């Protein structure tokens, strides 16, 4: 009975997601870059990057209770891996101005020669997956010493490791791989993503990041709902009790940490393809803080919350509150007050209000489907009664 | 002799930087000792102290500007505690930490808005930014007086904590928050006093720190703040002498790593520059991780046991 209901729910969810993706693909074709609505596309692109980053952080902070602040570091690893493996041969020398490029492979290029425009897509996908894997390896190495630490010590140690990663990637001696402190550019970016079928070209510049984020978030949802996910929650609620129940703390913490970093790496790769550049100095701890604030805004421990939080965050800072920076907001013209930076001030005040007075964020620890059933409380009560009688 | 000659400048500037870190680290360690909170906003308060000094010194003579700057910084520290931390006193520790990160974000953005993101030149304070010559090398006077000033201030603080009523209250609160409350200690005023002392020292530290740097930008509080926190952890968080010794060690190590290329080249160990200076920040964090893994309580920290 329960199984059947679940199947039905999954089916509906799948349809909703498919419709959403189709809508994005249509928007991609309809909206031109010069349109006023092109902001919507920017929001969708950046929103999906941050949504993925926020959800992966939530997996660690909200579901496993490991307060880690190393996200920017793993995103950096992902962004660099993606960038390095998609720089085409002809622009390699201009990118690596001061060094001899050590890695001379570009996945999309290699596959394009065999498979046409489909090869480009496959190459990009491969590079993204590799980005996640490299980030995961870094996370495994870092996790070995760090995961033994408790709460704030863990936070500060992961923050420290993110800073170390940043320093290592900027080191001149690694220049042939990372291009030192110079930025990486000219790699495959979203504006060039097109699929040619016969005569028609389908633009996919928004569709690709959204698709990557959707698939990854779906995977995280599956993980959270699995046995592993339940173990994570048990660790979050009470470490000692979880250990007493036979959960291997070290193993589960490591799984959560590595998985979260894998998806952070993917988010970093997506960010690189959206922005078109990758530079280590952009991945400061401030980026981790921003992602953390998105998670808090949406509600710690809610995946839907993180998605909503990050899309709202991006939409507000990129689109709705733009006027605060450029002189005119809601029809009020006050260039003296509404000048550069005011948007971020207003924004941080809103966040402080949420942190102080609405500590649960937008969703608390609920998911979207929970809100759609008004009698959820009763049903869960019944279910728990049944379990007891069993 | 060559080794000493080439290392000395870095050693002296390291001691000076260490003293500045020590003044910031005390704010971290005291707040952590009492509230068990990493006050992420402390580094930004330090930056604000620098900015306030820039603006005040443009408007009034220094002998008014300096005390007023210290007063305003202390007021800021006090306000932050009252507005952002006090309402969360009974909330989980993670919430308070997030609130601290939020405050740090807010202060940085506010500073960005006010300054327009431009580098603000720090005023030259007469006497302390004069050039002096010691051991045959030229440096500013602030480099020389910083360690002494730090030691004097720390000694005064230790006296305050060990021999006054408020100091006793602080020790009691850091030992056991709830029992202290039951014994009639007004914890809110004790916590406020802690923040006032911490920000006071950070304000003085900012004066010494920024004199040696070209200017203040909204993000210039972040790194010194994090390093001071590492110093506090290194020395054993909650312990004031520990924080000071940790800060000096970190300051010296960092400064020597910055100059390691030059030192090694001069002494003929290596023939070309390797670029160690990139790692001067990373080293601090590597040290932090080593300490946390092998001796989580730091050099002078007390052992804590978890109760089920």
C-alpha cells in the first residue's frame, strides 16, 4: 500500500521536473539576450549553480550535522578541473601565457572529432563528472584528519583547508597546471552550448546548468531518503546514540563529506561554465558564507528550502534589488542613497532579520510535498500508531 | 652570521605582527571562553576600527580622534553582542555562529557601501610611524613598541581577571555558565564586559596594524581575524597567555615564511626563488590543523570531557 503511494508520488515528481526542464528549454529558445526578460535566464543559470552548492552544503550541515565551512575550496577544485580539461588546443597558449601547459587534453574537442556536436556535450559532461571526482578525492584526503573534530573546531579546520587549497592553486610552481595566479578562460562555456539537429539549432545555454543541478539535486534527495540518509540524520540528532545503535560514525561522516564535496565540485564546474572564467581568488571564504546564508534562508535541513533560498538570493541580488545600486528603486529616485553596494547592505539586513527572528528559515526542515498535504499531521500520527501496534 | 643577518628583519617584523595578532586573539579567546562562540565578526570590528580612524582623523586632530575611535569601536562591539548574540542565548550553538557570520557579512557590505570599495589611506600617526634604526636596520617605531605595548596590556588584563570582582565573575562564567547565573552573577553584564575588553584591545591592535599597511579595505579584517583566531586555538582557547604566545609564534613563522625565499637564496641553500611566500597564509591553517589533530586543547587549554 505504502509502496504504491510512494510510486505514485515519485511519478508525479518526475513529471513536474520534466515539465520544468521542458519549460527552461523553451525559455532558452524564446528569450533573446537583448530582452528585458533575459535577467530570468541569468537568474536560472546562476540560481542552479548556487542551488546545487547550497543543497550539497545542506547535506553536510543540515542532514549530517557536520558544520563545515570548506565549500568554496571544493568548488574551486571543481571549477579548475573543469576549466583545465575543456580548454581547446588553439587557445591553450594564450591562456597559459607564462607557462607551458602540462595538461594538453580537451575532452569536448577529442570527442567532437568523432561524434560531432553530441561529442561536445559528452565531453562537457565527462569534464563535469571528473571535476566532482577530483573534489571528492581532495575531500577524502582532508576528511581523514578533520572529521574527528567537533562542531566549531571542524568549522574552522575546514575553513583553513579551503584557504590552503586556494593558496596551493595560486602557487607559481603549479603554473603549468593551474596557470598560477592568472585566470583560466576560453574553455567551453554555456553561451556556446548548442545542439544541431539537421537544419535547426537548439540553444542550451540555460538548459545545461539547470539540467546538471536538477540531476545532482535529485541524486542528493535519493541519498537523503536512503538508509545512508537516515543514518546521517541519526548522527545529526545524537552522535552517541547513533553510535550505540550500530552506526559507524567515521564511515558515515566520511561518506557524507565526500558526497557533499563531489557535488560542490560539480557546482564549481557549473559555475565556471556559467561565468566563463575560473580564478582562485574568487573562491574566498566569503563565498562559503554566502552559500551558508542561502541554506539558512531556506531552512537548515530542507532541500526544497535550500533551492528556494538560493534562487531567491540570486534573483534578489541579480535582478529585483538591482535598482538599489543604480539610483532608482520602486520609482524613488535617490542616487545619493541608492548607489553602489546599497543592495548588499539591504540584503544583509534581511538575512540578519531571518537569522535572528525566523531561525527556521523559509521552510524549516519541511520539504515541498509536506506542505501540499494539509492533513499530513494526522496521517503521520496514524502511521506511528500503526507502527507501535505492530 | 649571514643567516642571522638575513633573518633578523623578518624576525623583528614577525614579533611586531605577532603582537598585533595577540591583541585581536584575546578578543576571540575571551568570548570563546565564556560563550563558546567563534565570534566571526571580531575581525571585521577590527577593520571598522581602522576605517573609523581614517574618517575621524580627516575631521579632527589626532588627540581627539584616537580616543573617539576606541570609544566608537567599543560601542560597536557592545551593540553587536546585544543585538545579534543576546537574543540567541538559549539557541543551539550553530545558530549563534551563523548569526556571527551574518554580522560579519553585514559589516563588510556596509563598509563596502560607505567606502565604495576603495582603499582608504591610513593616517600617519606622528611618533609611532617615525623611522628608527635598530641592529643596523631601519624600521618604523611601531614595529619596536608593539611587542612591549602588547605585553603591558596583557599583564594589565591578567591582573584585571585575577584580582578584580568582574574578573572573578568572568572566570566563574567561563567555568560554568549556569551555575554562575544561579550564584547571582549578572551574566549579561559579564558578557558585555568581555566584548568591551575584546574590542578595546582590537581597536588598539588596529592602530598598530594599519600603521604598517598602506590602507584599509572592507576585507582587510578577514585574514588577520582568522589568524588571530588560529593563534587563540593554538594557545588553547580560553587561555589568555596561550593566545598571546600562539599569536607571537604565528606572527614570527608567517613573517619568516614570507622571507624564506630570500633567506635561503642569500645563504646559498637554493639558487632560485621557489615562491614560499604564497604559503604564508596557508601555513597558519596547516599549523591549526596539526594542533587540532594532535593536541585539540592547544598548548595551555583545559581538557573537557563530554557527558552523555
